[in-house]
């Protein structure tokens, strides 16, 4: 009985640490996005010459602390639907920003090897 209680406390402590790390990463990401929008200068194109095949530059932002769905699927070797199931079951934290889903890299790596990731922290 006491062993179960210790295990529950340990799991609760780990969950709090992950939540705190996620919050820090989210704040860093928001600061990064604000900094990026201040430095990005856009020049409007004439309406007739607009290239519709160009991707939205907001969706191409690379950040070392966050991965896109495609990066996570490649790293974990899972399908789009499996990744959605992870989100639905709250097995992986994520955030939506400008209509795109981002995942903290530490959380993704923790899915693959939770013990190694905990030792590095």
C-alpha cells in the first residue's frame, strides 16, 4: 500500500515537472514569435502577381524547442492518425499557434526514452 502511494507521488512529481517545463517552453516560444514578427518585413505584391504556391512564412518557423507534426511523425515513426490519437489521449503535450500544432521536443523525446530524458535534466 505504501509502495503504491510512493509511486503515485513520484508520478505526480514527474507530471508537475513536465507541466512546468512545458510552460517555460511556451513562454519562450511566444517570445520567439513576437521577436520574429517584429523583425520580419513584408512587402506587398501586386494583386495579379501573387504566387499562390508559396507557403505561408509563419508556418515555416523553426525553433529548437518545438517540432511540427511532420517532424514528430518522422522522429517517432508514426502516422498522422496515431499522432492525433496521442493528442486525444493527452499522451503528448502540444499547442496550437496560427492554426499549426507544435510539440515540445523534450516531451516528444520523453515518449521514446523517458528514463534517459529524465537523467539529462
